[in-house]
C-alpha cells in the first residue's frame, strides 16, 4: 500500500505523542514525558509511556477541573484524575487507491470567519471536542445548503508521513446524501498531494461511519483505547 512507502506507522499507536513530537511540535506544551495541545486547539494530552513519571507530567499539564483525552497510550495510574469516559476507536488508513473528484462539487475551504458555524455544527457530534482554534491544525472543508453550513470535515493530528482526517460532521437533516464521502475524498486527495498518508479514527460502535470510510478506501490498522479524564480540583 502507498502508506507503507512512507513508513510502517507504528508511531500511530500513540498518535498524539507522534504528532506533538514531530510535525505539530509547535503546538506542544510540556516536555520529554508528556505533551498536550493548547486548550483552544484540542483537548488532547499524550504521554511517552504509561509509567508513573509520564503520568505525573501529564497531570501537571492539566488545569484543575479540566477534562483531557488520552489516545492509544494511557497512564497505568490515573491518580489525580476522575475518569469520565473510556472507549475503543478503530484506526483506519487509506489504501492508496486513485481518487476521482468532480471539478465543482460545492465544497469550500473554511476559515476563521466560519468558526462559529463550525462550532455549532460539531456541537451535537463532537461536543466540546472541536475548539475555536482546531481549524489551525490543518485544512477544513465544508458544504453549504442555502447559505447554511450543513457538513464539514478537516485535518487534525499530523505526524511524520501521516495526516489525520477528523471533525467529520453532517447536520441530521442532510445525512445520507454523500456529504461526508465527498469531504473525506477531497481531504484524502489533499493529503496525498502533500506526500503524506491519510488516516482517521472512528468509534468501534459507529458501524455506519466506518462503512462510509471503508467504501472511501480506508482500511483497519488497529484498535486504540481512549480515556477522557478530568483533573481533580486542587
């Protein structure tokens, strides 16, 4: 597959750490054991390993009462945190097939002026996950109907050789019309044009979304454990 020529992607078993120590190091707060994105960018913290030193470092990066997400590698000891949610996500990578795009399919690039609409659209799908500066992580695209933003998707984590597609959201009134497929195809093509490999994550219980991604050419790589935890108030 195409992505195998860019490396085996083993770093993607700890995707946020991989990103924050390579292509997105400019976002990183923290150091050699734990790093995080700014709160306005993404509620994600990453540890180099699950050991106690990295766990303590991650705790020190969170504000009292703040909720953050660990993806893939989670500290063995979450002392100081209240676990709010655990889940399993499937990581899928694009299989390298050719992508055919229409010349004009109504897809537009979203910018800073579109953030209020993007926050409104994602609130029902990704509550408190998409933030005011999330769009700074990469390209975000949208589809409008009668001037209203009805679907969007974008690029989130980016590491050496790889870029993630994320934030896929369609208004409930406009689902099953292929909006997500069109956006994901555009983003995958843009990532491939950079010489990177597209990948994405989907909750293992979301069979409908996974079917859309697999039809678009994404194939399973691994399952990852995720934890949303809130730092206890001091």
